[in-house]
């Protein structure tokens, strides 16, 4: 019985560490997205002629980082449920999964639209130059 208790305790510790790692990665993704977006925005301000078209690229980059962060957060929530899979924690996980999946779905739709907008603007610029 002591062996099972020790194994259970070890698994709980591993799950908590994994959850923390996933949450830290998620925070890193958001931080990297902010830093990247601010850097790209500052470059755009220096080249004010392309700011309107370039802002879509900034949104696209930041949105990609946010989508990645959401994936890691969902993973952390799933891992956390392993320790205490009660009906309440499973319900909370389901609700969080639905909300995050919903956010991710619409974020990806917006990212696709922004990517298409950037591609169209680039194609127009190349057509004008030719």
C-alpha cells in the first residue's frame, strides 16, 4: 500500500510540474507575441507609408502567438484534470475547452482573412511594380 501511495504522490507531482511548465510556455508565447508585435509596429511607424497595410501583418503575427498560447493553456487544463477528475472538474474542463476552442476557431478565421489581405496587398504591389 505504501508503494501505491508513493506512486500516486509521484504522479501528482509530475502532473503539477507538467501543468506549470505548460502554463509557463503559454505565458512565454503571449510575451513573445507582444514583443514581436511591438517591434514590428515600431518598424512600421518608421516607415509610415506602409503602416495601414503592415498592421495586418502585426495582427497576424500576434494572433498566431495567441493561438499557440491557447493550445498550451488547454493542455495545462487537461493535465490538471488528471489529478482530481471529479464531475465538477470535468465540467469545468469541458467548459474551458469549448470556450478556448471557440476563441481559437474564430482567431484562426481572422488570421486566415488577415493572411489573405496581406497576400492580396503584396500581389497588388508586385503588379504595380511590374
